[in-house]
């Protein structure tokens, strides 16, 4: 089994409803995102997936939320936790790559196996598709 990982970042504001702590207030993070892809077959060039394609697709997805208030996006239902952000990135990235001819849903060999969203260097949420 092979695994590749790319990373990128974005900055955004948010607040958490029903939290009962300081994160109920509007605040921001410089998020770091890791995307992991796994598979057992390499292409004719000896790669699972060219980093260039994955990095470009991730950058396009993150551009939609960079420097925004995440609470303004209906997909987060006014509660953009790191867990929901990771799931949102996974979904958008999968769609973006599929439109470019890369099916990383797991129907073929390679698949996005995890998306990590770091709010800080020490705090991470991970989305793992089933």
C-alpha cells in the first residue's frame, strides 16, 4: 500500500454555537490542511498520484473559504467545527478531482483516506470517509 500527502493552508474566522466557552465568540485561525491518498497501484511513472494535481485541486477548494467567516456558509449550519470543515474539504476535493478525471472515491484503487484540519499546531480534527 502506498500513501501520499499534500498540505496547504487558509485563514478564516468562525464561532461555535452551543460551545459555552471563549470559542463562542468570533475568532480566527490560520488553518493547516493535510490530504492523504492511499492506493496499491502506481501509474506508469511510478506514482500513486501526481502531487501537482492534488495540490492544485486542494488550493482551488481552500480558495472558496480563505479569508471568510465560515459561519456565513450554509453548509456549516452556523457551526463550523474543525470536524465539519474537514468533511466539507473532503467532499469538495472529491468533486473537484472527479471533474478533472481523477476518481479518488475508492471505487478504483486510489482514494482520499483522510483529511486533517489543524486549528493550531497542537489541535487537529480528521475526517475519514467510510
